[in-house]
C-alpha cells in the first residue's frame, strides 16, 4: 500500500523545506496567484472590465491584468485601493 503524505510533505519534496530559496519563491508566487484570482472573481461579480476598474482606481488596465495573472508583486496599499475604492468591498487582513 502506498504511504499517504500530507500536502506539507508534498511541498517539502517538490519545492524544498520552508525557508529554502525555491520554497520561498513558490510561496510568493502562490500568494500572487491567489490575490489575482480573488481580484478577478470580485471584479467579475461587480460586472466591471479591467479597464473600468483601472479607471476607478487610478491604475492602468495592464496593471490590473498583471495582478489577475499573478504576475505582479502588489503592495498592500494598492490592493486596498483596488478592493475598497474600485470594487467597494472591505479588505480584511489577518495574521495567524
């Protein structure tokens, strides 16, 4: 019978232990991807195009596109502005 592994064990094997350069890169890319997906979902619910959202928040469509594609290391202040001003949603951040 094959040994069952945890997701953490899988990540350790695939990307290295936490704190390694490769694992840190994976974690950072993962956060960018998740933020992009959340933004795309909320923008779509609000029935806004990337261009409309960019206009509301003083950014460019290409920047919104890069965020949604997980290709931008976005600052919290910018993400806050996009969520709160552009989408009229509340952004809650917690540290656990």
